[in-house]
């Protein structure tokens, strides 16, 4: 990842999740090695009250790698204060089985100066999937 301060926060968040997810889905790199390029070893990600540490996030990658077929991150807004970013974005995805799925995410995250995620608090909700190309 590029250092946190080199991009506008909206672009940083879009690039962070897009490049990570692309590497998970299309890459063959060991999942732990891949995660170490995006997350600190002491990562804590709380999504809708469920806390995930390094091991639980790593375990989450296996089904993502197997089931996710298409994805797009639409960042609506993001604000940065030092290493902290607040962002609102939508994940548009298509899984191996089923139709499109869209999830709105409200996130408060802390990143290291070199762009690794250290902590994230997220609230999510399912939304009606957008038509292809919507919001671009």
C-alpha cells in the first residue's frame, strides 16, 4: 500500500479495499502473507458488533476467495484526521451462487502511516443492488 497521506481519503479507501479484494479473489498468494500487506498483526475489526482479530479475518478470506466473483467499492465520502479515516461506502458484489448483493458500510478506521489497517469499527446494512454502472 502507498502511505496513507499520499492520496485523498476517498481514493485511499477505494484503493485499499479494491486491491486487497482483487488479490484475495484472483491471486494465489498465501492469505497470511497477503493480509500482512494490508493489516497489522494486532488488527481488530468490529463489524456490527462482531469482533474479528487476525486469525478470524484470515479464516474469513477462505470463503471470500471461493465464493466472490465480482465486486466494486463505491466510496461516497471519506474524511481523514491523521491516521484515522471515517468513510461511507457501498460494496457491490456478485457471489458464486445467487444474484447481486450490495452492502452499505459506515466505517471508522485507524491506519498506520504506511497504510496498514490497525482498527476498524463498521456498521453495515444490505441495500438494493445498483444497476451495473450506477454511481460511476
